C-alpha cells in the first residue's frame, strides 16, 4: 500500500509569491491534516479536512488556505509569502479523522519550503 | 490551556545504552496518547498509541507507559542503536476541535546515539 505522498519535496520561492502544495493520502483515508513544522516550535496545526469539508482550522492567517477533492487528495495554498513561512509542511492522513479516534495518522515526508 | 510538555529537549547516549523520555500533559478530555519517531528530513512515524485504560505498550525495543491519573507518559528505548537517533514526539488526542485541532503535540526530544 502506498504511503502518503507530498509534492514537491523542496520548493524555493521569494517574498510576495504564492505557492500550492499537494498531498495524496493513503488509499481509503478520508481525513487529511496539514501541519507547519519549524525548529523550536514543533508541529503547528493548520487545518483538517474530511470528505471535502474543513473540520478545524488552526491559528494561521487567511493567507493559508486548503481544500480537499472528492478523491481525498488535498492541496494547501499560501499567498503573499513571507520569510517566516519558511518551514517543513507536513500532511497526514487517517481513516476517520483525529477526533476521539484511535486510528494512527500517517505522515508524508513533507515539503521543505524556503522563502528568499 | 491544553499543553504537552516533553523532557529532556535533547539527549545524547552511547550505543547499546537504555534511555527514557518523558511526556507530561495538561489536556482534557483525553482519548489517547501517541508517540512518534521523526528521522531528520522525514515525516513522523507512529510508534505506539495508548488509550487511558492501557498502562504500557511495546513496539520492539520501544516501550511506552501511561499514567492517566498523573497525566504522565514515558518512552523507554532499550539497547539503543545508531538508527534510534531521531526526534521523538508525544501527542495527546481528544475531541478539542477549534484552532488546536484534535491533536496536541509536544515539541519533541531530540535523541542522538553515539558509537
């Protein structure tokens, strides 16, 4: 069974640009969550999608948005990039979501975004 | 505020030695507690998931314990190997929703195993 696939693995952008990151969950998984990971901050929750609906959203500005398609694939978009957006962006999928569930989350290897 | 605190922040041990990582949490309600291993440049990989009724769970040389009364968990690594060098992340799960989502992450313990 293929794992969670994130593309691209590395991305370099400049301030003010926008970027779209992609996540393909494990087949059959309907929940996809996105996280930002920076040194010293750990994983910060961005949002969770389940069956194309956003369930929860973290404390990130509106420049960060996402969506999920009918095949459960998800995209994350960041507009008007800032230097502080440099981070590893991870997506994770699970069968039924993260609320009161004993299902493990399966993470992709992330997209390393660098802003110049 | 729901929080997960891990200690130590970093740890260096010699190959073959044992070590124990700590996780304290102040979250409620509680559904389960998870330990993840994250190698450098990779995504986290699940090691164990424990519900409040489970005191201990093993995965090879990794053994996690949970005391739901004191809200403490530990991850014990036996006979460490160089491949154990990684960050270990403790995560508490519950139906919190809102801006924190349903998973509260600790900042991790960075373990280095030296030959």
